[in-house]
C-alpha cells in the first residue's frame, strides 16, 4: 500500500522524455533521470517489504551525497543545473544559540571606574522613572543650594569664610559624625541628655533630616548593606550611591519606617525635632542674614551645606567603591584615606562596618579620626561614658591577611 501511494507522487516508473521550459530534454538527460528513478524505486520497494514483516513504519532517507544536491531550472539556460548546497550554512537553531555581537556586548558586566564594583541596576535610574512630588521638591532644593554657591565669589569676605568653616565643623562633626552617627545610630558611647540633645540639634542644622529619620535610614543601610534593599548601594551606579538615591522616594520611605528606632521614638525632644524640623534651618538662615547680610547667608548656609552634603555622601559612595578591605565584612565597605581626611574620620569605613559599635573608626595610630579624638576628650573630662571599642576576639575573627 505504501508503494502504491508513493509511486504516483514520485512519477518515476512511467518517466518519459518531456518538455521543460519549452525545450525537449536530450536522451542522455532523460536516461540519467530514469536511472535515478529506478534506484529510488528499488530502495523504496526493499524498504517497504522489510517493514511489512516487522510491522514498523517506513522512514526514507536519501544518500548523503544526493541530499546535498538540488535540481533547479536555470532561467538563463534551459538546462537542469546541479547545485551543491553551501556546507557552512547556519541553521536557525544555531543562529539562536550563538548570540550576536550586540547581545554579547550588552552581556558584558559594567564596573564603576577604577574599581571592582559591578553595576547591576535592579531599579530604574533617576532619569528613567516617574518622579513623585517629593522627589521633585528635593531635587529643586539641591539645585537651589548648588546654584547659590555660584554667588560665593561675589559675596566673599574672610568673616564669611570663617563662619562657613566653623558651622561646617559644628554641624558636620558634632552634629552628623559624632551625634547622628556614632552616638544615636550605633550607641558607641553615652552622653548626658543635655549634651546629647545639643549635639543632635547641631545635626538638624546640617539639613540632612531630623534625628529619627537619619538614624532609621542609617540602621536600615547597615541591615541590608549593598543588597537590593540598601537605599544607596553603588551596585546601582556611583551617581545613585552619591546623590541619586535622594530623588527616589519609594526606597527612602521604606527605609525610614521608624520601626528600628524604638529606643528614640518615645523621646519627646526627638519627636519635637521630627515635627518641627524644617523650621530650624529657616530660623538659622534668617539669623545669619540679619547678622551679616548676603555673604553670611551664602557662605553660612549654601556653601556650608553643599560642602557637608558631599562629604557625607562620599562616605556612602567613594567609601564603598575605592580603598582597602582589611576586614571580612561581606559588603563593599572600604577604608578610604582621603574621605577620612574630609569626613572627620568617617572614611575608615571598612573598620566601621566590621565593628559598628566602636566609637573609634581609625584603628591604626596613623588613621586620622578627629571624631574619635573628640569623644576621647569628652571621656577624659567625664562627659562621655561607656565608650565601646573593638573586642580582640572579634578583630581576630574578621581579620584578613592585609590586616
């Protein structure tokens, strides 16, 4: 039955000289085609007979050499031309399995300049997402402060520069590194309440948030350091870790939930600062303008704030990208000497991530740490107590060869 169905389709056993393209085939050409048909018919019959005895289906395969040749009619000459298929022909499946140059280039990992920090980008960039009204307001404020700094050369006076340096030290070191960071966030030492509140108020004048928000976000950063949950990990890019994260309200709102500041949330003073936060920098601005006019306002607010901002942000960005890692912390934190010089010792960031509870960040004698020296001085006069330092067994457990 299989042969009867196949032979009319093949049209081989009654093959006669025919006309193709209006010309009669030559006898030699016809004979060649008939011979090929006889061979195919013989193979077909023998295969069918053997399949009848076994009951298996018949699968026909032409010889390999024959399968690579096809007959086609040439438009230029009325002859059959045997054309051999290209042996290096690439199938569609091979094309799918072999990525193109553009796909391979896109798969290449991206690293931050002169570092081994890979940029993974698990969230939309600042320039490729929808901004909330709060994002726009923060970006507008930062733009305004940076633009005001352009007036610094035109409002220069030595009194204004001295004011800027003094307020940078008071708000940057006493307020941020000593109070918000080492005292409130990590409980590295204890202060009398009146002094704790004084230093915390200095931190409010750095305009980086009230104590509850700042501490909550920082503790969240340590809990999820350099993961997708970290609000300012450099895995999202250097720009994001430095300043871009400020313009993304969603992860900030998740990080500043106050669920991790139960030790401070019931304090009336910190609740007062949280509710009235924006009033205090405004009052300081008015006071500076009343005392020294535009020079005091530009240098005492804009220049000073922008300087302290970038110093703080470099701890989040540069100290997670460039530097050394003498301790096995499991994150990207680095000891960065130049950040330590401008950030009052905060640049010894791998030391800090290894021993978060330590009041001292510069663990070597040559590692400058003005914040630690200040705490040490406060301890010498009895104002700072319960000062915590790295435990020897803890240091031994986290030490690497370089340490």
